[in-house]
C-alpha cells in the first residue's frame, strides 16, 4: 500500500483468511443476510431482531404466486412438506398470471405465516414486496439488477 494511503499507526492488512474459511477448515459455513459477524455490540440489525441465516449447501424451493392463487391449500401443503424435509429457503416468484403485485403480496403474506421462521422467505426481483412483508431477502435477476437505481 502506498505510504500516502496508510493511516498513521495502522497495521498492514493480514493476508490470512479468517478461521471458518482457512485451508482445511471443515467448519459448516453460514450465509448471513445482512453482514458478517459484527464487532462487539455493533451491527446493522436492530436490537432484539433475529438475523436470517441460510446454511450452505442450502436446499431452496421455488414457488410461483400463481400456485397460491389457483390452489392455496395444495401450494401450502407442498411448501410445508419441502420445509419439513429440510428446505432452508423458499423463493417466491411472480409467475405468469394476471394477479401482478397484489397476487405476489398475498402469496408472500401466506408464506410468511406458513414458514414461521422455519425457512427463509426470499422474493424474486421484488424488493418493495419483500420489505412490505418483512421477508428475509431478495433474489435479484440480471434484469432486476439493471433496473436498480443507486442514486448516482
């Protein structure tokens, strides 16, 4: 690092990987939605809120909002069976029906109630609906990524 960029008294960054990712480590890896382990008492999650985690390798189940619109009982039974069998996340997509955002929101609310924290609820491309139903995250496709506005 050039001397002009160094902070006085700062140590050079270590090249060693942290223990969970060190060579030969057999520690089960986890992905935290939000950030890695925060410093003591500091983090992005408000106090008292649970941090969503997905074990890797993960078993994710994808379902479309159309399934909940056409046959909610069968869709709920299928998702429940998948989570009971070990699925760690459910990815909800809009589908091809005419319901649009309203159908996706209704399906997300039903899934959130059904999952009750047993698996993470991820929405496909819809950050607005994920925020509205307090989902654990969003899966962004390349098309959705291009539409994001970062204010610059």
